[in-house]
């Protein structure tokens, strides 16, 4: 039950929270809740009490509050494994239709930062593109990728409507073998929030990714931004074997 997330708190806020959770449990995801004014009037509670209850539910992920629009039943978060699978493959495995819209596509000389990451000389021609990623038509992430131009000769924006990893393996014969991902929390700025159909300042995940091919060469690097209210990340953890102890011979 959703109520379990808040323990056994008492008081008016907890009572209002419970009634709101009943509305949420009986409603469809993405549906607007009645207005704060109407709920406060119908339930005979102060607007401040109602807002505190809504804030609690928003923090817990049950409600999405949108300034000027109202409060909505939150959609379930999409779970993405931290593994060498493409976004498209991950979404299909969950019964969702992945989508992609190329927002930017440029060829330009590599700056020092990206040249260092891609292990190429500064000013080497590279391709940079940004794509809006959707699941069942719902915008949930932005992916910006940098790749050396000689790795993907002839690449055009029209090639980027499907899986990027499938394209690398199928057309260019470069299967992605390993990768490294660094995750940081961030807040959406106005531009990214508008593209993701949410509000500035909302929490998000930033994933900085570097991938490698079979020969150990860096294939590409990227920065991905995913909505924190629509996405959660899962990693499988395994114990790392302890290094073997070396015996030190005592001097005779």
C-alpha cells in the first residue's frame, strides 16, 4: 500500500495525505487531481495543511506538481539497468515503444576536453549530436554524443532514429564491448526542462558515458540527462575477489 511509505504519522496532515492516496490509488497515472481550493473546501481543511500533504506526496514520488497547471498522479518510474544495453533495447524489454528526435547534429573540431576523452588529437573532426528520447511518446531524456568523424563516415541525422548501438554494430562493424558511466544528480535548466515537458529546477540524473570497442579503442562519449521523476537506475552488485596475498620470504 502507498500509505506504508509514511509510517504511522498522525495529525491532520497525515489524515489528508491518506485521503489523497486514496484518490491516487483509484486514479489513472497522469490524471489531474481536483484543485487545491476544491479539496480544501470539500474536506474542511486549511489550504496550508493540504499543501503540506501534497508536498510530502510529491517528494515520495506519488504526485507531480506543476506550477500553474495543478497536481497530477505520477506515472510509474522507468527502471533502467546500468548495463551495456541501448536505450531502445531497454525500453522494448519493458514493453514500451522507444522514440528518438534529433535536435542537433554538427561536425566540428574536437576541443581539448573531448579530444582527451576520445583519445584523439585536438581539432580532429568529430560529430556531435543531441537526441530527445521518448518512451511511448513521453519525453524522458536527452542524450548528447561525441564521436570521431572517421569512426562513423557518412553519418547523417536520418541515421539516428533508431538504436545508436545497433547502428554502430550493423553499419560500422563496431560492437560496444565495455563502458564507463559516472552518475551525478542535477537540476534541469529552462531549456532542458522545456524539451522534457517539465519545469526548471526539477531533479534529474546526469550520466557521463564513455564506451569502448573490441580493440579497446574509445568509440564515443556522451552526456545524458534523464528526468528524475520518470527514471530510476538499477545496478547489479557483485563481490570483487580480494587480491591474492603475496607471501614475503623472511631473510635466512
